[in-house]
């Protein structure tokens, strides 16, 4: 085989694994842009490697991407961001190949914004073990080989990760799409009509709302009582010229599925200017994420333009 053919063969084998590697990196990093960088770095490692020494390409690539992600998670800047509260996962529109395997409730829950946020509190190795086991069903022996740890250590890391994530989660069953949409539409109707008490009734007693302030603040905005959340949401839906200027027009509101959960998207023409995602527990809204910083919604916005909007819900402003 000549060198050109060999390069094409090697590139083809890598490309066949790209989506799986990207979905692994996204689960580990919670950032689509960082996941893309990790996969591209893995491709450079692949090109530089001696193919005669790679017995199982899929396993080799999985190990390279995982360890590249661990290096990022261990970096001082990432640790600082996730400590001081300026970090949120990047939302992805359902159907994005970066979301990866979604055949089970557990796999879908692992890419919810709530769980991705919780996983940021795990140690890098705990997070890697948790993702490799729960999302990709690697055995403890395989995980040990990928991370260069013992099987016993893999089991211990998984136990700690499961305990920490489960303790902070309230969902024990998946909400069907129709029910989730109905709850979100009721929430939207209450918000746009000013029925604050109805908003409160739709929230769990320990509901949390987190916003990135559309990228205008260096820290996240967090609200921890149903009354405070309802007041902030109601204020957000009050029409105003300043909001229209900021958005670059009059936003329409569309329903969408984002990270395997219900969401609403604010769009001006074909341009998404913000997203609100919902985590539902026991028929009520437990977590609300408001994300509008341009760097966080860039990939979602691009996918939405290609996918096309769902039925228009309201045009509030």
C-alpha cells in the first residue's frame, strides 16, 4: 500500500469513530467546543502513531480521547471556573451526533444539563469511570486499561460517583415527551400572562434556576426558591424595547428537545438568541437553566437552523 492510500485508510478508520469519540469527549467535558478540540488532538495523535503498534484502533482512540479530556479537566483554569461558578454545560439540540448513545434512560439522563452540571463536581477520574461505564458500558477491566488504574479502583470510583450523582438527583423515572411538553407550555403560558402564583405551583419546593446572564456577567445567576424563580421568570417575559434591542429583534418562542429534555428556544428569524431548559421531577419543574451567552449556544443555534423550527409557541415581545 502506498503512503497516500495508507493515509486515506487511516483517516477513514478515524472518521468512522469520530462521532463516538466526540460524544465521549462531550460527556467528559460538558463543552461541545472543547470536545471538538479533544477529538482533533486525538486525530493528530492518530496520524503520528505507528499503526503496527495499534492492535485495536477503537480501544486506542478511546484511551487517547479520555486522557486528553482528563488533562483538560485537571487544568488550573477549568478547576477555577467550576469552583467559582462561571461554568455551565453547552446545550445541544436533540439529534446532534455529539449527544451519542441514547438507547436507555440512563444514557439520556447522562447528557441532561442537570447531570452534566453535577458531574462537574466529581474528580476527573470519577467522571471518566462514570461516563465509560454508564454511557458506553465498558467493563471495569476495560476502564482500568483506559485509565491505567486497577479494576478495584475503577469499582470504587464508580461507587463514589454514583452515590454523589444519585444523592443530588430527584428524578427516578423518565417523563414522557407529551407530558413534559404540556408542563413547559403551561409554564410558558403562566410566565407570559403574569400568573406568578401559577408559576410557583409548577415548581418543586426545592427548585433551582441558573442563568448565564446572556454572557453579560462573569458569574452565574442562581435562584433557589420557587417564589424568587417565578418573579425572575415573570420579569423576563415582560415586553420591552431594551430586550428587543439586545436580542436584535422580536424573539419568537419555539419548543425543542435539548440534551434529551424539554426546552424553549428564543429566535429572531433563523437566529437562536437564547435557550431555557427544564428538568422535571414528579410532574413539576425541578431545575431551569437559562443560557444565552453566544459562545454557549453557537452549536445549538447552527443545528436549529439546519433542523428547522418546531411549531411556534408564542411571540411575546
